[in-house]
């Protein structure tokens, strides 16, 4: 991260500054029962869930904060929240 | 030009001479005539910037923050509870390295409800990243404003400055004050040239989120900026003295220190009372002097140790207390001597809270009793034990 005094930043800094590093749990798609309802993509508060195919979604872990709303709201429970381990 | 003028009015006129672009303040209690006078000058078109009345001190500070990030020179004034309501924004302004001058009329904090003179409000903000300067009289209070903008806006500093003057004792009292002309102030204080400001053509972000990977570094820079301000405060004070011929000390000031065995340390208007007391005590052969702290943040450790290292007795007068730790100025002065080969006997006295008068007798009694007391924790001076007993008795009747 490049920072000057007072943390004044140019636009687009989120591309360089990954904000997902304080996540405790991460969503893992089972890609099993997905109906393609797009609920997870719509309710992700960070907007980091993307549709890859008609019934296939994935998450950008550089920015996912691990809130678990996607897993909670998925109507067919096709997302698991898995602990981050180092 | 020398005028017989109320402290608040002198500050209001000084602020207008500094040509701020935006003044924002909350106009209701707790407030002083500073803001009342500024709004009057705005209505009379003597102040040509923007005056923004808001519904709380939190908003006043926020308007100033917003103004400064657009590149404006801003000003606000508050006191007591108002300063506490501003506090979240003020920490942000320091962290974002935004120049601002804020006048704090030093007054007590509730509970119990009381808005009379003491230093509890500003002391609560001592860790905010604001530079804190304390005025002894109304001339110094007015003069500090011209200097405060110059210090605040210096590229190596870029920190907000809180000019402190005792509520009522200074803000509401009339004294002769020498007011400079607009031209003189313009020659001393150049227009504000911000390095960074919000501009749709060159978008930037102020107040970014910074995680554990960078927060410490940004806060370290803040600490460094505060250290840089020592040199800038010294330079600006000397420039001011050269131009206007007035000086009230740089980091500290002294009075009758030459052969002093006992030195009283204080900040704010009580310094005047202490000088009177010293004259009286010296007439009776007591070798006593004064060290006034003008710059409390950054804390001038070196200047203080140099001044007091050969002194036998040091009496620190605090007009605020860190509940659970005692006199704040005293604690910091004791800490400044840690590791020094010579250390005076430093005792801490808490006086004049909530507007209680500090009289010459208060001071002479402390000095008179000093030889009889050991080094001890902070003492509340002139407590009315009958009052406390009566309070206990009264509670039993409820």
C-alpha cells in the first residue's frame, strides 16, 4: 500500500489495496444445487460475487470480508462458510 | 492600534484579520461572544467569507473539515461540552493532517452541570493530535491566532491548532489589546496554499480506510509532524516578535527565575495571579519564580527540563485532573525528568475547578506549606469539607 501523510489517496486505490485480509471465514461454492437465482450476487454487501455461468457463481477473495450473508441467504444452501486457516 | 476590548471581541477581530474563507460554529450554550461577534461582523459585511450556523458542535467541526479539504482556511470556536461533542471530528482532522484554528474558551465539563473556567475540556483532547497553545491574557490570546494559522499551515506540520484562553476570566473580561492592521497581518500571514484539496478535475480521497498494514505508519507520520512543529512554533513566534514586537514565550515563559528556589508552573490566566503573588512573596524574602507553559502540545520536555533542572522545589498548578491519575501537567512534568540526573521536588495541586477563584492567598498558602509536605499524589486545594459533610447529611434526608 502506498500512503502519504494523512492517508490521502488517488482514485482507484482499492485495486491495489486488498481489503479481504481480515476475513475469518470464507464462502466456498459447492456448485451442486445452484438454481441461478442470483440472490448471492445481489445481496453481497461488498459486490464481490460474480456470475461465471448460468448456474455458477464465484467470489473475489481479495475483497470478500467473510460476512456470510451469501451462505445465509442462499435458498438451496449451495455455499459453505469455511474457516480461514494459515 | 490599542483598544480597550473584551477578550472574545479581540479574538473575533483577530480571526477576521486572518481572512478565513469559512467560519462555522454552534451559536448556543456553551459558546462565547467570539462567535456572536463574528456573526455580527458577517452581518455587517466586515467579514467577507462564509459564516455557517449549524445545529451542533459536531456539525460545526464537520463543516470545517469539509471546508479545509476543499482548500479553504477555516475557523471555529467552542468550549466545554461543545469541544467534547466535536471530539470525533477533531481526531479525524488531525489524522487527516488538516490545518485549522479552533479557539477553545477553557471551561469545566459536566457533571455536575457547570460551564465556568477550568481546563478540563482542552485537557480531554490532549491526545487528539491538535497543537495546543495556552494564552495568559487577551493580548496573547489575540496574537496566538495570527501565529496559529501560520504554524498550522506550514508544510512540515499541517496539523490543527487549538488556541486556549480561559473562559470568562479572559473571554468575558475587558483589557487593552493592541490590534494590528489588515496590511500588517497580510504581510505576516500569507494566503493558505493547500498541497492537496478536493477538485473534480483531480479526484482524490481524504480519510481512507487503512488496515493494520499501514495505520501505524500514518500515525507515526502524525507523531513526526508534531515533532516538526517545535521548530515551526519557534520560527513563527520569532517572526511575530520581529514584526509586532510582542512575545509571551515560545514553549515556556519565565518570571523572576534568576535566583528562584521554588518555581510555580501553570498555564492560562492564573499566571497573572501567580506573578502578583510572586511579587508579594519576594517582598518578604521568599525566592520564588514562575514557569508558564505556553505550548502544551507538542509537550516541550527539553525546554521544561532545561528550565527546572537546577530548581529545588517545583509546584505545579493544574486546572484539570485526569480522574484516577491526578494533575495532568504535573504528571507530564514529573515524567519529563525521568532519567535526568537532577530532579526537583515536584508536587501537584489541583485548583480552581469549575470556576472557583484562585486567589493570591491560594498561591501563597501552597508555597508557604510546601516545605512541610513530602512528594505526594495530586492534592485538591481549598476543599470545603463542611460542604461535603452537609451533602452527605442532606442525602440521608432524601
